[in-house]
């Protein structure tokens, strides 16, 4: 199916820096979480890689990295960084739904990628991502986390998220939507959740981000 395309060309030069400010570094920390689960020689696909600090770290650790994004300015920065460090990454400017050789990766990493889409498109795109993972392989996600409390805690988390989501929508880089229930989406498709970690912005119960690792079953539905 065709997907709405959100391209980050206009924000490539400051995207990571702005994320670091409004998340107080929690986004960057959540994007690095999966690195502890990679193994030397793993074939790893980074979807919506952006400037790719996490993909570069994986390449340094010995992973075979393929990085995909629609934004040429983002990929230009990633390519320049890889050249400076002497790292080899396969870098592809394309839509992930158009990639050949599905089911070929040990690990697929989609940090802050599904949150671009409205829920119906996000669910469909999740199916695309899962189809890129070999049986028994892993999916690594980082995204906005839902509230862990009620009352004022929930109001603060919801307000924070809607502000960020609304600004992104005004910039044309995402759809308006609620925080997705990623663990349920994965469980409904037969994936085993191996690890979930929250990265609070401040305190323990306010706005936060999370990272999760899920394993594709050897057989079963996607």
C-alpha cells in the first residue's frame, strides 16, 4: 500500500540538537539502548536513520549496517561522518517499503520512525518492518512512552506529547496521533518482548521515552 511520505530535509541541520533540548537527552539515550543487544556480524537495517549516530555506533561495534532514509540532507551528514571515521555502511535513499530482499536482516532498528504515521499507516508500516526480519531475528524500537500514572501525571505527559506532536505536524514531518501501544501491536503479531526500558525526561513518572527489543517467532503470523 502507498504511505504518506514525511521528509525531513528542512530540519536535517538541527533535528538532533532540537530533540536533545526538549527531551533533555532522553531521545539519544533511548536510541542507543539497542546497541547492547547487537552482535558482531549482525546484519542490521536502520529505518528512518536520519543523521545516524546509532547506526554509526553499530558499525563501530562490528555490525553490517544498512541505513535507509528519504532525506538526502540527513543521509549526506551520515555519509560524511562515516567517511571521516573510515566506517562502511550501505546507505540507501529510498522508502523502506520499496526495499528488495525482505526477511534478510538479523535486526531491524526503527527509532522514532513509526511515530511519523497515523495509527492505521503505522500498523501497516510495522508489518513492512517485520517482514524485513529473518525468523528468530529482532526488532528494536524507541518512541514516546505513555504515562505511568493517573491524574496530574497523565495530564502532564499527554500535554508534553501533544505539544511535540503538534509542532511536528505543523512542520509537516508527522501525522497527529495518540501515543501508540507498541508492546500490544507487537504481541498481537506474535513477537516476544525481550526488553523494555523507560527514559524519563525528568523524574520517574513524568514524560518519558522508551526503548524495546522484540523477537520475531520462527514461524507464525506477521
